DNA sequence: TGCCAGGCCGGGT
DNA sequence: ACCCGGCATGGC
C-alpha cells in the first residue's frame, strides 16, 4: 500500500545520504560488460576481492564478450580466484556469457532494447543469476528503473523497523518501488548510498552507531507496511 | 586468529 | 513454500 508518510521518510533519508556522500555515480566499472561481470562476481563477496579478479581479467583481455565466450571455464576460474567461490563463479559467468553471446550477439544495445520486465525473466532463468544479480544488471548496466535489494538494504531497514528478518526480496523491493519515484537515477543513487552506509556504519561488527547519518530516523517506531 | 563479505542453487522437509 | 549446507578468497 502506498503511504505518503513512508514516501516522505524514504525520500528524506535519500536526501540526507546525498548530503553525506555526495553524488556517487555507481556502479564501479568502465563498461556495461564490466558491470555485469562484477554483479556476478560480487555475490556474497567483498568488493575488494572482486576488484582484483576484474583487474586480472582485464590483463588477460577477458572483459570482452568474444574472448570470454571462447575462454574455458577451468582457466577462467584460475583468473578470478581472488573473488572466492571461483569454480562456481566461472560457471555462472560462462552461463551468462553464453546467453548474452548466443541470444544478443554480445551487443549491450540489443540486450537492453528488450522490454526490461521480459529481460528480467530471461536473466532469472540463467543458472547462477538470482534476483539481486539480475536487478543489478538491469539497473546499473542498463539504466532500467528497478530497485536492487541487497544484504545492506535488508540490514539497514530491518534496524529501522521497516521489515522483519524474514521479509522476502519481492516484498522489500516492492516497498521501495511504490514509495519512491519510478526513476532509475533515484534507484541507482539510493542503493549505492545504502551500500556505502552499510560498509561504513551498518556491518555486523557495527550494530548500532550514533554517528550514522541515518540515526535521526532511528527512534521513529511506526508501523511501515 | 576467527569472522566476515553487495547470493544462489539443489536437495530435503 | 521454506530451510539449510555448500561454495572460497583476502582483509581486518
């Protein structure tokens, strides 16, 4: 249900974070392909480790669709070792590249010319691409207006009494999308802010902090659904 | 040193 | 429909 109070509060948090962090212009990556690769490699993984893996891929000339398509999985695994789960991720990367290369000729423009709701369903059919990875690809590589829910989003908004532990991805995503403008640049910036905030103030070692820019919002224990 | 990080799948209830 | 074990490295 849309609720003006929720909309106002969410937007207000977004503005506070904009003042705190400035414009973030996410996602870190020089090309759409690099962003899509990063989205897969960062599954349950520290970005620092992913960054090393991506640098290595660049050195090997592997941030290019045709090269990746022809790369064998085993060797790819060695190259991306630093990001962890490397066997699994090499397979997932290949699954995505096979899809991208065979169905769209490796063309980013063709990929994102598809209606994004259809494209989302296609991405979710690929083994190794779940909702967060699909949405990151759509939002950050394709500029589509879909909100990305990640561990930081869950943790931050759980602490603010918006959701229970067990709220589904769908449920959380829906909440943001009905209470914020349907605008990819808002979703882009807001999610980026939440990741930064999570790293700085809201990881597991930092359960609660008065220095968090969102702390003024903490005492409002209203019902949010 | 042990715990943590921007998920997802497959098999079992 | 959930629940859980497995997947793995580098940083602090």
